[in-house]
C-alpha cells in the first residue's frame, strides 16, 4: 500500500525541519503519521523557543553596550567641573556697556 502525497510531503517536511534544527540524530524516528506530525510540531516549537532565548540574550547585550556608551559619554562631557572664563565675561560686559553708551550718545545727538 502506497502512502498518499500528503503523508509523503509531511514526512519530507518533518525530515527537513529535524535536519535544520539539529534535534534529531536518526536513532529514534517517528513511525506513524501522527508521530511525524507531533514531532514536526515539537521541532518547530523548540526552534522558536531557542530563537527567543538567543534573541533575548542578544537584546540584553545590546542594551548593556548602549548603557556603557551612554555612561562614558556622560562622564566625558558632564562629569567635569565647570570652568568659567572670567576675562571673557568681563570683555562681554564692557562691550555691552560701550554699545549702550554709544546708543545713548547717538540718541542725544539726533534729538
């Protein structure tokens, strides 16, 4: 008795998935059609769980690297004492004073 195409394709898919996931060594194989379907579901669920674990681990590593980068950036730019250039401030104040004086002088001349 020959199996139907549905059974053949299901067994072929089960073989392909078990080969790709590396979860079957060939020593124990499903014999009946329900066993093949169940093993196929188990292979796919196992691969999804493994992908979730590796994805979470990669995400954690990425977040830790971002945190370290932000910490280095903060220390480099913001963890320094503030240096005030008093001479520059005095020069700016003088310039403002001169501008006010020249404006008032111009106003007095034009009136």
